[in-house]
C-alpha cells in the first residue's frame, strides 16, 4: 500500500450461508478524487457488525442491498485528508459509512464529526457510535426499564449487549446477560457489573434464566433469535417488552428462519415484541451521544474493543462475529 | 330437563388435539342453592369461544386451567331466578362466567348486568360482550388505526373479526378481511362493508394481501396464527402494529406451535407485535360498551349470531369453531 492507492473489498457474489472469501474481491485502485462538495477520508478503523450480513442479501430491508461489484458497506472512522466542502477541512475526524477501503470520497450528509480529544477513535465505532446508539435507544425508548425490573440481554459481551446491561443498571434495573464461555461471562459480571451472566455454551439456559429472573423477564433485548429467544419468551413477566435488535443465530441460515414458537406468551402476558433499526433515531443521536459520553466520562460505562490489524484480513475477521470468536466490539485497524 | 335439575358439562380429561366427546361428561344434579351473597342464574345463551380450548390445558396462562372434574368454563347470559345479594333481584339479567350448565350459583363480583331493552340477549355475548370488548380494545388501544391506514383481520366473519373491520372503518381506516369460503367473504364485504375480503380456502392469500394492501399493512389483527400470520408479517408497513388476539390454527396442535418465521419483519419495519387478554381491560368495559351500543344503535355495527339449540350438543357444537363451520358468533341456546 502507498499513499496513492486505495485498497478496497468489493462484494462480488451474494453469500449463501456464511460469507466466504470468494464472495469478495480485494482490489487496488487509485485514491478517489473528491467531487465538489465532498470530502476525502482516510479510514483508520472499520467497524464489523452483524447487520453487514443482511446488507449482502438481495432482499427488501431497511436499506437497499449492496449492489454486486460495489465496495462492501461498513461504518468507519477516519481523518479528512482533503475537503471540497466548506464545513470540513483536512485534519478533521469523521464517522460515516465509508466502506471497507483505505480511502472514501464521501458526501458529508450523514457523516458525523469525531472529536479525538473526547475519546479514542475506536470508541466512535462502539460506545459513541452505532452500537452505542443501538443499545441506548433500543433499551430506553422501546424497553423502558424501570428500577428493580429485570433486563435480559443476549450477546452480553458484544458491542451492543455490553452497553445494554450497563445502561440498564445505570437506570436502576437488574441486568442478566447471556454470553458464550466462562471468560466472557466473567467479564460480563466482573468488569461490566451485570447481576448475573449465563454461559449459553455450557449452562442450561432455561434453568439459568428461571433462577436469575425469579419474577420473570421485564425486558429482553434480543441480538440472537433462535432457541434463546424462545426460552426468554417462555419466562416473560406481565407487560414485558421484547426488543428485536438482531438475530445473529439466523443470519447465515440456508433454510428458513426459526420463528419464535413461544410467541403466544405475548398474548397471555399482555407483552410486546418490537423491532427497530437505529438509523430511525438519527435525529436523536445527539441526545444519546451526550448521555453516553457523560457516563463514559464518569466511568460508569466500560467498553472493550477487539481490533484486528489490516484491511486485508476482512473476510476472515468478519467470520469471528458469527462464530462468537470476537470478544468486544470487532473492528479492523486500517492504518 | 325440569326446573329442579341442573344439567352440566364437566371437563374430565385434558384434550390432546381437538377436544373429543370423551373429554367431557354430561351430568345431572339438583339445581344449586345460592349461598349468602350469591345469585342463582338460569342460563339462556352460552358462549362458545376459541379461548376455551386454552383453558382446558394444564398450562400457565392468564387464568388457571379448568380443574378436572369441574364444570366447563364458559361465558353466558341468563336471568336471575333467586338472589341472596342486595344488589340483584329475580328477573334481572346477568352476563358472567356461568359455565356450560342450566343453572349457576354465582358471586356477583365479575357479573355484569344485561338490559334486554337495549339489545336482544345474544348480543350481550357478542357485540356488547367479550368479543365486542376484545375487538374494541385490541384494535383501538393496541392497533390505533389512523384514517386511511390499512387494517387486516383474520377470521373476519367471526365474532371478533367482524367487529374489528367495522370499527376500523368507523375510524376511517380501510378494512381487509380473511375468511374461509365465498359465502363468508361475500358477507364480509357485502353486509359488513369491508373494503375487501380474501378467501383463504380458495385464494392465494399472499397475492390477495399484496393486491389489497398496496401500501403495506398498518395494523394486522391476528386471530389465527400460522401461515397467515407469516404472510401478513412479510407485508408490514413501517411502524405497523400486529395484535396477537388468538391463534386458532395452533390451538389443537399436538406438535409444537409454528412460530412466525417472518418475525424479523418487525425489525426492518420498526414494527410491533403485541398480545393482549381482554380481561385486563375490565376496568374500561363501560367505555367500550357505550361506544359499541351507540354504533349498534346507529346501524353502523352489524352482528351475526350462530345459535345452536340445546346444551346437550356442547362438544359437537364447540368443534364448529375449529373447523370454521360456524358463521358468526357461536353460542348455545340453553332454554
């Protein structure tokens, strides 16, 4: 790599099941020229998120599919190296959907500023970025946990789940996590301060939920779908709220999605299941970021990043999300 | 039968799949004596509802299971023939959970008055009774349809569904029904005034929904579950509300319930699925009954009762609900 070339990962095939190296091509091109009104960003950290799997499918969703032959869509944080927009200058830092590439020429609409004096750059892809806003608005706006209520969250050591449980506790609720393996569970209770964590790889999840949620589950923040969603549905408290944030257990299915067989628990408990896409809260990101930055500054929110070196590792690094191998917010350090 | 005996249907076995005659016993006993504070009611009409199937199971739910050996639980309307309660006198009419029997000695708590000058008695088991309150609060409180929005309801010629569509239209929304067979569909559009009705027994339901809901489904009031729920989920508009009122397609399953495989449509559409039990609105029945009675008086609500003669027919008559053979609110005329 040198300063005049742009390495980029293109989506060239729609994956069937788990994405494979051969679904992408790694190309080198000249660094793009920003058009009038655009900025040129050198990406420093590229965010890897479960939602990327959905964007690869040719299906109606909240955003259009990534066209075949286009750069793989991804959030990233980087430095402005050239600007043809009056609001931005070289040296500014920016967060946006810059893609899995070294350089992006971008329209500043939809790009946020990142202030490196406020927090290290990777945090603009975690606590102060999309996972942070996802946890904040999903839990508070839809889940609305009350003091003393029990909040359960799956993928509790992951980028979103870790924040959900910590915010729940800041609001006076009990937080019960689900994570894979003793190390992650120890982190969730020890470092993050959850009240309990159930090891879904080694424990009996149903029994763990029953034991740790003696009055039922008031809020379940679901990142995984599948059997865990069903086990939680079977244990809802009256007027419970189930937040459908993701379903990572189902994203690489080649057969049909497993629907929640226990959904009639919603009926008998007057409960609600609600989905959301964080982009719909864009107008309120300021509010979320302000609270999250305050809690971060007060030491009440901890975050852990799992940073892998080198944009060339993209396809293999992405798979860590689906195997549960990552520990903390997964991202690639581009430079 | 004579005036000194009480015929009653007892639940003697927990049904597996469809209830059978042999799950019940038909017994004759002396007419009960009301205890101090109780009333003695002669039942005139007994309500048969899909929810009865759930009450027969030994499962945690919103009401305890019917104990084996007890009278089969059912709503009914009848006449007070003796009273040991100062608030009631012989000749009053009452609606309550009097069971599948000729006479019930009942505590008046939870018993409502029925005024036969306001409407014929059967209507206190339909428009002005539990199905009416179910349609009213489920649609308006959870569904909250706005003028011009599209409301879809399954079992549209049934006791609840027929009212849901008519209330939707009163509120300025479009009503699209699903019903089984051309006669029921003709009734739903012709008599009840729905904008469209899809014959789920003969039409391609998915295509019918797509055609009749060009802007997606804003409110889906689900009485059936199963494949129809999935077809509706796949066609939700943004911020849609799915009301889980029942799942008659699943009640007699001997295998697991079919969960809605398309539930991730809630996520991409920021939509909500919410269950409810009408009993939780008991404190607001007055409000619902007042509106329903007004609309009934203005001719804006039509209702159809399917009345079968004779309490002795109970097990066979109940099955009409699950085969879809009933046409309108199913009830038994006891005397």
